[in-house]
C-alpha cells in the first residue's frame, strides 16, 4: 500500500474515489450536482483533485449517502470520566507551553 506524502496526492486520491463512487452508483455529474446543490465545475474540481471546499465535499458525500466517510474523518472525541473530575469547566483552548530559560 502506497503512503500518501503530500496534500496534493491525498486530494487527487480523494477525487478519484469520489468519482468511482459516483460511477458505481450510476449517477451522471449533473444528477449528483442537482442532488448536492453544487455546481458542475465544483464537482469536476473535486473529482479531479484540483481543490474544493469542505462544504462541497460534505454536500457531495451526503448526496451519495456516504456520511460514514465524514464520521471516519472527524470521529467524535470522548473524554475519560477521570479527566472530567480534574477540570471544572470544559477547556476552550490549550495551555501555553513553558519555555526553557535557555531557549530564545
């Protein structure tokens, strides 16, 4: 299995997979665009690995009934119950790291 080393390679692979999924479901580009509410140019860019927005990707996946892709990309994080007892409120940001005095 080939390791993906650049964002461009991942974008291209994602586009190929989206196109294969659309064709597997026997959908024309125009049909998927109408269902997803996106332009044909946006879908062409997505499938060609030429850049897209997250919104376009989400709409296309939902129109293809592939919400599970999204769940794999951004799984819901769970917090261990013991960690909850140590914190009064849910954290909004990370703490600053203490710098060593020798660092500039």
